[in-house]
C-alpha cells in the first residue's frame, strides 16, 4: 500500500521559507531591503561587492559578513555544516558573482567563447540551486538591466546569456523588482508587467509593496498568513468597477488566466481585484496589438 499523505495537511504543517530574488537599478535600496531579513533570525551575508559597510545598524547587528573575492570560495561556504547556525542567507549580488565567474572561465581571453558561456551558465545554475536547497530564508540580490523583448524594452535581472536570467528567476518563489519613484517613494512590484519581470508563486502578496512595507519580515508575515476571504461588498465593488471598465467575458477570461491560479469562483474575483491595475495595462496593450494586426 502506498504511504501517501494529504497535501493540504502537509502544507499546513510546513513553515514557510522565503526564497527571494530582489533586483533593481543601482541606489534603490536593494541591499537594505535584503538585510531586513535579519529580523527573522541570524543572517549570513555573502558580500561579493563590498556593499555591506553601508547597511543600517538596526539590521547589521544580527548579520555576519563573509566577503568573497574568488568564486571558488562559495564551494566551501554552501555546505550544511558551515551555515547550520544561520536562519537566513543573503548573496549580494548575483550580478557581481556572474562577473567573477566569467572572468575566471575566460581567463586571459578578451571575450568568452560559446564553450566558455556553456560552462558559466551550468556552474552558476548549480550555485543558485545550492542556495535554493539550503532550506533557509534566502535572498539573492541583482542589478537590473534593460533588454529588448520582441520589440518591447523590459527590465530583468542583470545576468548574461539568453536563458540564465529566466532560469534563475524560475528557481525563486518570489521575484521582486524594486524602484524609486520621482517623489522618492520606493516600490517593489510582485506581479509581472510588460515593463519588468516579477512573480509571486505564493499568490499572497499585493501587486505593489510600498515604503514601510518593504521589509522581508513584512513579506514573511504576508505569505505565512491565511488568505482573507473576499466579502460580498468587495466582490460587488469589483463587479461594478469591471462594468465601468466595460470588461468583456473574454477579457475576464484573460484576467483569470493571468492571475495564474485555479481557485474558487470568489477567489478568481479576489485575485483579479489584486491584479487589476496590471491587468488593465496588459489588456490595453493586447488590444492595441490586435488593432495593429487588423
């Protein structure tokens, strides 16, 4: 007889683990937001670009820093024995780590060869799997870069190669794009957009986190909590808003698919409500493309 267990029961016993890729332009506060994970326990910061000296004292007191100059040092670090005393691990940044890897593999050559790139991608993916499999809260920090994606400029984590950025994003449960608005407000986006990569595999985060919400402790509380029920007034307000926007059945279908979840009918509406600002933008772009084709 198979020794099976109910998935819902198993999920209810499991303590959530934060597995985050945080990226954005220089100076937007990525390292500080990553360091806030120290509120969840003793933290090891693997510092590949000497950014640790600028962290706020309230986070720094619970963080041990390991500065690495050679990529091979990670082989010794990422073992169960060496990280057993830590609840959280930060790598800042994977962009710098990739540069160190590239310099090591290409050696004295001016440019890396295709064979070199094959090695670089395999080795980096292996390192990122090791971080994922530590079974600890883990934050990977990266710079953002703009890439042309089928005629549209989109922000994504700054890593070389066509497949590597997507592969690394796929390893993580959360991919957050961090930016600073012109008025100084800081936003972290949790849902994908035509302008940037993001994702929330838990489905529990709002589309945008702002200012004081931008801590890993706050994110942990959100993904650890039971999803709230959408009450009748919320659903009524959402339905009225959809009527005002003249959303068709086809648009609602696209919206539900974009929400990325097979959920109860009320939850379909609730998920759509959370994603509505992004959905409107996405659907508008789709309709413009359709008009061009016509």
